[in-house]
C-alpha cells in the first residue's frame, strides 16, 4: 500500500464514492404562477414533483413558482439552452422565436374543453410538438386553459364593445383581432395585468380562467366575460422539459417522469372546466358582473379573426395554413 494512502484516507474515499453514487438528480422547474395558492398549473408541477419523489429513482423536482427563478418570458429561452430543466409555460409566449406557436392561442380554434382534449392527439398538435422538439424541448404534460375577457369600462361581448379600450391580449393573434375591432393593445405577461389595471395602463384584458383568479383581477374590473359554451380564448400551457436535461436522466428516471406527467395531465383535464365555474363564482362573490358571449357574438369575432389574425398567420408563418386546417379538421 502507498505510504500516503492511510486507512483514514481510504475511508474518506469510500464515503465520497458512496455519496456520489447515491446522489439524486435535481431538476429545477420554473413557472410564473402563484405557488401554494390553488393555481392548478402550480399544482400540476407540484404533483409531478411528488410523483417522481415517490418513485424512488434518485430524482427530485425543485419547483420555483411566481417568477422566482426566471421571468415569465425568459423561461423558453432558458429551457432550450439548457439553463432551465422544466417549466409550465403558456407556449404562445415563445411565438416571437417560433411563430407557429401562435396557433396555440388562436381565436376560436378550440371553443370548448372537449375539443381541446381531442386536439391533444391530433395532427395539429403533432406539428406543434415537432417544432418544440426541434427547438430543444419536449412535452411532459398537455394542458389547455379556457379564458375570458374582463374590463372596468364595459362588458366585452360583441366586437364593438372593445372600441376605445386599451386591452392586454396575450398573443399576436388576439392582438391583431382586437386591434381590428378597434381596441388599443398593450402587451405583457398575465402576472402584470393586476398592476396595469390598477394604474390605468389597461382598461381590460383577456387571460385564462386560472390567471383571472390567481392574480385577483376581480379586484380591478366591473365585468367578466366567462368562457361558457362559446369560449373564444383557449391557450395551450404544457409542462416542458429541456431535451438536454431529459437526455441526462437514466431510463428509469425518464419513465418515472413520463408517468408523473401523464398523471398531472389527467388531473388537469378534470380540473380545467371546474376552473371556469370557480372563476365565475369568485368574480360574482366580489361584486363583478358576469356575462357570456352569445353564439352570434362568437361568430362575429370569428369573422374578424379570419380576416385578420388567421389570414396573417397563414401568409407569414411556415405551414401556417396547414396548421389552421389541421386544427379545424378536428371534430
């Protein structure tokens, strides 16, 4: 034995090796939504963290809610560069880099929760996920949220009701449709809506049912247009993992993460419609008028969208028309 290699050194080396061999992999998951306050998107990520820990595969998900790790619109770039492992993300936030993603927040393309579930297994979503994969990420759980409109000026129903209002619309397709109907547009993540309405920067906004409640928008508006049977606003907000992070996992860790994603997706699908009713109840309890769009209102908006955002998307986005056709082909 080497004279310098003492029993103490040998024991230390053995301990270091054992520690290294049993060290768990920690994935950092970032999202913009409030943590621990009943936001179903936060609950989805937390559920995945609990599931992979229970799987006992030396894998842990550390969740960073409320933009505590990355700002809302920084998450996609961090994810595909491998600086962030996981995120729950409104995919349209990355449409500046991948304009195809605007199809996942296209006015009137989904309409109800049942159709959203059918879209998940469609050619349309296959095309979207191909872009996600090529960019350096993959989907662990699908999630579609319905949403509505809220305003402190007047109830938003038919297109003329947005005339003269300064609106936050979430993505370029809605921006263009609302602008065509006579609204002024100010862009920001949903987490900034409350302050913008409080300070008069915004008159109204549209966002998901979950965000309307989580961010307490009911404190700043007089009227809510709930999704109902004619939901103009639906947004795809999946849980994603960086491909670099995925490839660094063992096969059993990948299997555990996939199973956790499937469970979280099923949980969300059950909760999604309930979110709409919860939103309506919370707003009414806080003295906000709650209305819904009529089929005629919905069709009037769709006619504007087809002549504005649909047309622009088809002309300017690679495979734009093919994406719209594939989505509309879903029964």
